[in-house]
């Protein structure tokens, strides 16, 4: 089973949330619509600004854990290398 690691935010250089899922479009939709509540709902994190696909969910989970230990600036650099304008990438998933 494939997996995705992703980063959500509320605006450029705003609060960051790192997650992992096997269905990226569905999970981002849930965040955007505040369906599941929690951290992303509390901080209004509705913009998908970075994601990475993995062929196995286990490697995606390991990558998520690794990214969560990174310094904030490293995460910002990762986003800006992939998406320099911090565009919401959700529409590209559809």
C-alpha cells in the first residue's frame, strides 16, 4: 500500500502540521472541511503546501516521524524547494 507524507498550513510561514495517510486527497479534504477536528481545525490549517509519495506506508510513517523532529526552518526550506509560492496544492490532487 502506498502512503503520503504531507504538510498543511494556514498561511505562508504560519503554523505547520505534518501528517501521513494512504489517501491524500481524502485526508486533505477532511482537514479543509474540519471533519475530524483536532490540531488542524483548532489552527485553521486548510492549505496543502507540500507532499511526498512513498511506495510503502511504512516508509511514509518513518519519514513523517523524521520530519517532525526537524527544526522549523528546515521544514520551511523543504516547502519552499517544492512550492516556493506556498500555493495550496489541493486542487492539483483532483
